[in-house]
């Protein structure tokens, strides 16, 4: 990546658009909290009016007074109950909007952090390329053996044909932009997966804006303090860890899928990751190991490792067996088993989130040879391979597991007689992006 591209990337990381978006989200959080407060304040006023109305009505009956015109037709309790349901529904929707806005804040933060890290990677990448070019320019001579047996140093022919360029060679200038795009995508996806794997209590019950929202709503409902606000840790009760083989789809995923609403599919899938971890096990009940090739029963929705369940069924008479999940009485045949693509995707995402939690930062890490990796190496041996899943990515392809063919520009052995000249390259130098950008937006 050349200097101009580095400066553009740095300007993007400092763009005012992200700052403005963050400010808009903060303002939206305040607006939703204010609306919830106003609605519940108004409802409390109606409750007080209803209480006074009932007192006055009882007093009139005790004193034998006739109700005023129209008062006998007022059913205060029914009206208040209808209003309560309406206010509760509005408050619940605003609660959900608060959670969505908090999620959006974390998304913006993830984008900014990923951009900053990618700028650092671009500088490091350019520095490595510049060092490689300098090294090659210093080695434009080669050793040959003269007729008298002595080694003679001679210059390479400047008109010697340039070697072919391998586009997969990371030292080629054209590879830089793609590498930085991959670096950003990897970092952003990792941050997003880590956040989505958190429980709702971890996401919201410790967020100051959400805590303020809940306190405001509660104070509007119970201004005299007769009812205490429950502790934040009780707002989102955690589910139990599912037993091996339990792979019931999250309720909201099935609901939206049945409705055929594909527009919000990805968003709902992201929201369901924390729920899925409470409803979907990633271990086979037979092998008690992490799934690698899971298949699911059409009868009971329990999942198993393919080899384990097929051997289990095949080893029984009549090629059928009772489901091995505790408490399940379904009898299974091979024809009852199938690959549930949704379940496979959920299991993969849970496994990926767990790996990210265990390994910490999923970004660029030094590998064993001291080179910078792309963060995907840690998943290579652990993520389920799903050849039928169009959205699954072949990790081996990303990592380039197949050795690249040697190009003419690579150093040859001493038997080859020396070194070939390097290919023409763009001038790449790391630059200081601290103060001299001039493109930083206020």
C-alpha cells in the first residue's frame, strides 16, 4: 500500500462520519429514555385519577348522591387496564429499541477500532515491503567461478528479462490493498462475534444508558418508592447449559423463518447467538466431543456426530435404535437423519465465538516464524467444515495452505548460479500518520 493509500485509510479511521454517528446514537438513547419516562408518567397520572374517581364514587354512594351526567357510564377499571396494556407494550418496544441502539454503539466502536488496527497493519506491511526492496537492490550482483578457479563478482545484466509476477506473493505491491481489506474484515468480524456471544445481562445490565432507562421507567411507575427496582443481575435471567445433543433452534429464529421475513434475517441471527448458546449444545451425546459433522433427527431435533450415530444405529437389530439423548423415546433410523443447515450454522457460530473468547484478540498475531498472521489460523482445526453451506468459508483457501509455486524473483539455490533481478515495484515506504495527514476531519 503506497503513501497516498495509507493516508486515505488513516483519514477514514479519523472520519467525522463515525463520530457523528456515535453522537446520533447517544442522542437517540436519550430520546427513547425521555419518551418512555413521559409515557409512564402520564400513565401514573391516570392511575391517580382513577383512584380518586373510585373514592369519590364510593363516597357519593355512601351519602346517597346521584352520579353526575355521564359518570355512571364510565368504567374506570376497564379503561385503566386497557391503557396499562398499551403502555406496557410501548415500554417493552422502547426497551428493545434501547438494546438495539446499544448494539449499534458497539458496532460503531468495532468499526473504529478495526480501522485503527488496519492502519497500523498497513504501516507494518509497507515497512516490510520497503525492507524487502532494499535487500533485493543490494543483492544485484552474483558470484561466478572464473577460468582460474577464483570467484568473480559481476553485475547482473540490467536488460535481463524481468521475472513473472505471482499475484499471490505478499511482497507484490498489488497485494497490499487486498490484504488490508482482509485484515479489516477479519478484525471486525471477530469483534462482532465476541460481542454477540455475550449474554444479554453482559450487554445491557452493565450499560449506564440502559440502567438509566430502567431506573427512569421504574421511578415514573412508582414515584413514591413503594416498589423497589430489582437488581440489574435479575433483569436478564440466564438459561441452563443444554445437554449434549440438544439442538432446538432459538424461538425467534424459527418465528422469523416461518414468517418468511428475510430482510431482517441476518440481524435476528446475530441477536440469537447468545440465546442459541443457551439452547444448542455443540457436543455429540455419543462421542461427548465437539461436533465436526453433525446431523439432526427429523423426529426429535436432537443432533449427533455423523459417524457416531450411524455406527450406533447400524449396530442394532433392524437398523434402528432409540435416541441416545436422555429422556427421549424416539426410535431412529438412518432415513430419519439429515443435515440441518440452520443448526450447523448456529453450532459453527457458537464454536467460533468460544474460540475467540479463549484466544482473546482474533487479529494479527505473530506466528511461529515471527511473521504476522491474519487471525484465522486459530480456527483452522476447530471450525466445522460444511461443504454444502454456501455461506461457509474454506479456511484452508483463506490461509493458502497449498504452497505457492516458486517465481523467478525468488532466491535460487547456489546450484542455480545466483539470484534473478527483482520485479519492478511501486515505491512503498511507511509514513507517519500522526499529524501530517491534513485530511483529518474535525
